């Protein structure tokens, strides 16, 4: 799944599962005047038993925030504002390089709902 635009995006794709650890292929980029920041790699997610319930509660507006911890010092944080928009903040790290990319994207309406649904699928243990 990819959200954002050509000059600011986040892409998450499930590539495998190792026991209870899910491996995602991640990519993100932020461009500006004279500046390009990008990261691409893999991140491991270790979903807990509570994640499906927490994600369901976020999708149905019973909680306003949801967070997933990623390997390499990364995270994905979702927060809903009073107008129903979803702010997706992320940090994708590369500890071996001592670097990380942080960004945020605001999603509205159908795009926000589709993102939440697809994120739930990426986190589902098979």
C-alpha cells in the first residue's frame, strides 16, 4: 500500500512472516526545494495479541490513537482529529547507518478508511 503523493509518500508491503514476526518492505520519501530524503528497506513488526482489538477500536472511532512499533527504532502512529481526518506519522530507522526518516501524511475520507483497513491486513498474523 502506498499513501501520499509523488513528492511525499509512505509505502508498506508485507513480504513474509517468521513465526509471530511480520516483515514489511518499507519506503518513504520527502522532497523539497533542493532537498531529497528517502529510505527503503525492511522493518520487522511483532504484533501483540492486543493489536487486532486496538486497530478495530481505532477503525470504529472508539479510540483516537493507534501505534505500531517497528524494528530499527521505527514506529507508525495514527491519530484522528476532530474533523475525522487521520494523521499518519512515521519514523523509519536504519540503526546500522545511524539515520532515520520521519514524516507525516494527512488522510481524509475514503483514503483514511482504506489505509486503516489495509494496515489491519498487514498486521494480521496468518
